[in-house]
C-alpha cells in the first residue's frame, strides 16, 4: 500500500508553498483569511504550517482556496501525479487517481478488494453514476448549453476587463493633467 501524507499535512504544505510564492507573511495570510470571513491570526497559520493542527475544517479549506485564488483540490493534492495521497487513515492512492475520484470521474480512487470498501462493486458503480447532480455528470464540452454560457461569461469578462483598463488609463491621464481622450 502507498503511504501518503495525511490530508491536513498536505493542506499545510500547500498553504506554506502558496503563501511563500506570494511573499506573504503568516500575518498577511491571517488578515486575508479574516477579511474573507474566517477569523484567523498569525498563530493559526503558524500552527497549521508547523504540523501542530490536527485538522482543517471544510470552511477553512474553502476559504484558503478563495484567498489563494486556487481550486480547493490544489490544497488537497500534490503536484506529482504519482505521489501517494491519503484517502482514509488506512487507504491511499496516487494523486492522479485521487484527483479523478474527487472530480467525480471514477467511483473509487484505487483498485480495492470488495472487503476493503462497503457495498457491492457493481452496485456502487451504478449508484455512483445516478446519485450525482446533473451538473456533475457532463463536462462543459459534452453540454453545448453550458459551453455556450461559459463562452458568454468569458466574453463579458473580457469586455469588463477592457473597460476597466480604459478607465484606469483615463484616471492616470487625469492625475497627470492630461484630459485628452
């Protein structure tokens, strides 16, 4: 069996890595978390990064992902697809398989014997396929309406960014005394 980093250890390592990439201090991360509605102080960040926290709540995980502007899975999985990831205290899988499981692509992250996981294998696969909300069953590429919505949103975002850039340039010119357009 692969032995993976415990989920909290993985989150701690990823938080440290992302914080350092942004040149943030522990205090700055704590302030960002607090501004996002999760009251943290520097001590919470330090305890997490130094392995002195037993767990990270789902709310904290989602807020960290929001603050770092990354998908939550970035905090849960290593960069190396072959690295082991702990699924339960007794089950681990390669990161690429855990990713597919977390994304809803496969029903289990590892090849397991029937006695290792509750439920009958065939029933689990059938239940897995039917128990997901419809938006989880298709990728955007397989759903033309969703793909169209995403493309419209992308165009609207690009238009808003262009307008923002024009306003920013106009503001800079007015600050320098140049009022021409």
